[in-house]
């Protein structure tokens, strides 16, 4: 997939419940047209990089294709991770990530021992990632 540079905007379309955790962006309709012409397998995953700071990068899926042309909407946490401000340029490329096979979690405090359903607490935040 070719590289795209767009201007970053804070996403106001993510629901309140997903805005802090959803690893997805909103792209313009032309991105959908381009992706469908490439006949790529879904889910579509992208590498997002800050052109001014190559060490700042992350991966994301796509939530919708409704952004204005030349713009991409990111959740606030993703903008912070990429060290971007509204209106800054962002570089987007296609990416293929291997599926995870193992996760090892470690409780940060003893409060975790007081939870009745440990599995539910660990799995629930990862659900948006598994639906891709």
C-alpha cells in the first residue's frame, strides 16, 4: 500500500466509552476507494507515524471512512502516543501484523486479587482489537 500523509484531527466520532481504548482511526472516503481497488484481505491495519519524530509510531484499524479529504481523525490517546497536535501531518502506511498467540499479564497492585472474575476484567478491554 502506498504512503499517505494527512493532517491529524481529534476524533469526535468515537463514542465516549471507546474513545480511550479503541485502536481505530477515521479516514476519508478516498482511502476506502483506494483500498478496495487493491483487493486486500481484511481486517485492514495501518502503521501511523509522526513524520517529525520517526520513533513515534503505532498501529490502528479503521472505524469509518467519513473524514474530510486530507484529514484523519485519531483518538486523543493515539495523538498523545504519536506526539501530535491537531493539524500536524501524519504518515500512514499499510501493515500486516501477526496474530498474537500468548499474553502474560501481571497485576500492578493487590487490588486485583479482590476482583471476582479476573478473566472478564482482562478480556473486556481487548474486545475492540479482536473484532477486526
